[in-house]
């Protein structure tokens, strides 16, 4: 793999002053040569001076092509006839060999949102998923020479990693120990970042953050899954209600027995438990019935 390396270049301002001086000198030589051609005794010298001044002027203008600027959080990758010579990351005006081909690479932090992909989760349910990836280039040589187009490479590999992640976990799970896409967002985001980073290391890219931005069941099963979630919520709520009701009944029997308010045989206890559970677990308020007889009638 091609590793990034720094290249030493000259200050652009110093080179600009030097080239500017040569430019003015060559213009002066042309003017002086034109003046000498009007004097018969130095006519030949004037022609030679004009020719040399024109050559110097053309060379000076060509050397001006070596001037280039590097902005903040930008870099220039320098190649000479297909050979990578180095990268310039320091911002400012610089001068290098005019034959260098200078490719600009942005080092700024960038982000993009993947397309909403339709994929089956671990349970085989079709879901729609999308993610936001925050990244930046850290190795300009790898970004330019190891992959064809590093920006397109980042997009394709991020979507591939997202699809692979979606197949490893269910959309939702009742078991808290199992990682699900909806219930464990932090763990899923960390895994997604690792998987994308593994794919993009060869392109000289560092993934700063990756998070799921869209997660939903596919339209064809969205209604059924909603009913399933509602049923699960109802069952969970009922379990809590029954647990609370049983605890309250147990507490009531203990209080009656401890304080010796009333002595109940097993049959009366069973009837009391049944009545209390009906009252506590019922969705509607119970209608009281006044017993005017004895406890057994």
C-alpha cells in the first residue's frame, strides 16, 4: 500500500518575488534590445538580447505554474509523471516543480446519509434501515491511489456494512440480554462504526461516528408488527397487574390473620382471593354486592 509522506516545498511568496524580478528584467531586456536594434553598431547585440529575453520570459511564465495554494484543512497530493512524491498539508502559498500534478484532497470532517435500504433482519422480517456516517480523510495517498474514487467508496462500503449489520440482529426482542436494533441503539451504533472502519481503512478514511437514522418495518408487515407490539405491551402490562394484585391479596390475608380481625377457613380464603383478584385485575370498576346474611350464606 502507498503510505502518505510529506514533501518539502519552497515558500510561494519568495518564489513569487524572484519570478517577478526575472519577469521585469526580461521585459527590460526586450525593451533595451529593441532600442539597440535602431543603432547600427549594436544591431546584432540588440537582436540577441531580445531573443534571450524572450526565452527567459517564457521560462519565467512557465515557472509561475509551480505556484499553488493550500487552504485550511486541505492538502495537495503531488505526482511527477505518475510517481507519487509527497503531500503538502500546511496552509499557505507554495512553489514546487511546475511539472508536478497537484490533486486537491479535503481533510475536513464530512457526513452523509445512506439510502434507506430494505433488508431482512435476523428473524427474517423485512425492515427499512438507514444511517448517518461522519468521516474524514487521514491518509491522502491511500485515498488517492488505493481506491478509484474514495468518496464513492465510502458510500458503497457504508451501505454494505449497514446491510450486514441489519442481518445480525432482530428488529426488536423481548429478551433484554439479546441485542436488538431498536432496543440497543448505542451498542448497534458502536458495532456499525467498527464495521465501516474496517472496510474504509484501506482508503485512508477515519470514521468518527455512525448512527442509525431510520429504522422501521417494511410496509407489507408494518400493520402486523404493530399489532404484535401492541399485544406484547398488553401482555406485559397484564403481568405487572397480576403480580401487583397477588401481592396485595397476600398482604390483605396476612393483615387479617395477624390482627385477628376475622378467622377464615380455606374455602372462604379462596373465595376472598377470587373476589379480590377480580376487583384488582378487572378493566372496569367492580359492582359491589351487599351480603345481608352470614359469611356462609
